[in-house]
């Protein structure tokens, strides 16, 4: 199983029209985080796209290109590219360029986005939410398979037998579909034979087993080779040297972020009691000492048989030094033990993945 990180590069809003030094600092820190993830042997680093003042990255491809030049082995992915409000041609060209810089380490994780700012920003109608994504994903997949493409659609100008360059270093760029539990997303990914990344940011992981089962069942019914299907679990994660330290350090920024979003969406305020319950063995938060985090990742692997696990650590305004320590523990302690145990279970016939 691959293990990695993803981030939205949370930051303190600037509240100024120029001289955006907080953004400058956060992006410098982000590059350091990616470099450390690579040095500690993690497999993947993903960066989200947002168009809000509390996030420093609206163009993940730019950051990933910078990271490609200073890393050696780690895969570099968006997490996610809001494809509905973007141009698939430019998305493909940007990630093909990253793929060339990195020597074949680029990936694209596409989704419809958890926020809506990009739709009015780029002139799209939210009433076209579903058709925009379906049509643009179809075009992106065609571009990935073919050097020259003819395209006719409703939401983007048509073109005939045009070459799309540069081509990637790999034969094709891996494209993942990211989902938050909507059955239609699992069905779409399955029918297209695309890898599926499921974000579990609340509730109990066992509640999502049926979602992954739906994905695999639909893929099989659609004639896909289910032995080749990839599934990822994305979770909020924080690792510290001891359990109480992990909880006490992570809760303030995590709760502030969740409550800020909750005000927009009508969620009740997150309490420390609820937070601590979510840290329990069956809860969604993977927050604790290395052993607790290892056990929880392995427990989720038993539930889902996932081929990838991505940890979102820098949730809210977590101090950079604490995130760096969490990455270090995740890469040098957690990941090796998880890999070792999965290898042991596979050798013993306990799992067949």
C-alpha cells in the first residue's frame, strides 16, 4: 500500500491587497514539507485547489512543478483539481509538464470541489455542476490517451484533429477520481475504470465500506479488471510522540477550521468530547502517537483493502515545526511499520491485495 500526504496549504488570511508575505511564507513552508516527505520515503504528495483567502494554493500545478525540481522519488498529485471549472486541455498540458520535470511522477486527482468559488470566478453556472464534470473528464481522458484529438462538447469550444503538447514522460498520466461518499462518484469511477480516492473526514470509517463495495461491484459488472483497481483512503491525520500531545496540539486548529466551515454549512460546533470520540479506534480522525496511527491505518486497510492511504496533516493553522515533526514520524516510523505488517499479512495469506 502506498502512503503519502495531501494538503490544502491552510494559512492566515492576508487581509491586504498587496505585499502578501503570509502567502509567501506558507508556500515556502509547503515546499519544505514536500521535500521532507520525499526524503522520508513517502510515496505521494497531493495539493488541493482552492480560491479562498484561508488557503495559499489556487494553482496546484505551479507548486507541484516547483516540487518536481527538488524531489527525487515521490509522486506529485493534485488533491484535487476542480475540473468542472477548469479547461481540460490546460490541465493536461500543465501536468504533462510536471511529468516531464519529475521524470514521470505526476498524477491528477480530479473532483467537483467542496467549495463553489471557482464556478462564478471562471464563468460557470452551478446548475451545470454534474454535466460540466462529466464532459470535462471525458475530454481529459481522451487527451491522456491520444496525441491528436477531435472534440465536440457543450461547455468548451470544439476542435478538430489538433495535437496536444507536451506529451507526458509516462505513457499516460494516472487520473484518480476523488469522492466524499456520493454513490454517483463511485459508479462513475468504476464504469470508467479509474482509481477512486475516498475522503473520510467524519463519522465512522466502517460506514463507508458499502461505498467501496459499490465501486468494486460496479466495476466488475462493467467488465473492468477488478484486480487492477486502485482505491485510496484520505483522512485527517496528526502524529506526535505521545497520544495526549497529539490531541492537544491538533485540536485547536482543527476545531477552528471545522467550526469556520460549519458556520457556512449549518453544522453544529465541534466540541472536544466529539473530537476525542473521533480519535477512538472506530472514529474517522487518525490522531495520536505512532502506534495508534499505525493501528488505525491497518484497521482501515482491513475494512477497505485500499491500495493507498493519504494523510491530511496541515489542517487549519498548525505550526510549521509541528507539521514537520508529524511528517517525520509518519514517514520514518508509521509508514515502514504499516508496509511491513501488510507485507507480513500478504505472505501469510491473510490478505490477497
